[in-house]
């Protein structure tokens, strides 16, 4: 009787062992698959983080350039303000001189002319006074020209600054997109790692069952 039962029991044990081993192989395949997914996702995350770091460096560099331009714009505006002040003062001075020369009789300029010793001296003094006025006019023209040049420079700097601000906005948008991608990948990675843990536990349980069956 025992001789008949034992082979049947041995066959049942072998079948159980084969089934468990089949499940073990399946779980190992599942585990290897999730490990590969995990590796791929971590590689993708690494690339995204590198891109984010590079983009941040570009943003920092752009911010530095914007700050530099802002400093130049402020400096240029100060120079424009100074030139405007000089222009106003010089224009006022010239106006005062013209009023003094042409509208008042009791002036130092008139006295200079009237104190001439002869016609030649008068002409010399007249030319000298005319030269002074001409110098004032030339100075005003020079200041006005410099002011216009500075205003043009400021305008060009502001255009460059606006362009850089636009570049920065594009970079910030790219960074936000990368951050969103990173978040999605991290979420997927979490699911894959959870799945991997479940497969690992199932594999460990099956291997334990295999050992127990073999020990029977």
C-alpha cells in the first residue's frame, strides 16, 4: 500500500515544485522588467535634472546681463540728466548774454565796445564778443549732440534689455516644462518602485515555498 501511495505523493510534490518554480521564473521576469523600467526612468530623470541645471545656469547668465544693462541704462540716464542740466544752464547763460547785449544799453559788453580807443580796437572788441557768443552757441550744439547720442544709446540698451527679458521668459517657461516632466517621471518612478517591491516580496515568498516543498 505504501509503495503505491509514495509515488503518487512524489508526483504531487514534483508538480507543486514545478508550479512554484514556474511562478518564480515569472516573478523574476516581472522583477527584471520593473528594474529595467526603474533604470530607464532614473536615467531620464537624470537627463531632465541636467537640462534643468543647464537652463538655470542660462537664466542666471541672462539675469546677470539684464542687471548689467540696467546699470548701464541708469548710468546713461544720469549722463543724460547731467547733459540736460548743462544744456539748460548754457542756454540760459547765452540767453542772458544776448539780452544783455541787445536789449540793455548799460552793460559791460556795451562798455567794452564804447571803451575802444579807435575803430580797429572797436572791431577787435566786437569780434571778440561775437566770438564769445559763437562759442556759447557751439557749446550748446555740442551738448545737445551729446545728449542725443546718449538718448540713442539708452534706447539701444533698453531694446537689448527687452530682448533679454523675452529670452529669460522663454528660459523660465522651458524650466517649468522640465519641472513638470520631472514631476511626472518621479510619479511613474514611485509606481514602478512600488511594483518592484511587490514583485520582490512575491518572489521571496515563492522561493520560501519552494524550499519548504523540497524539504517535505
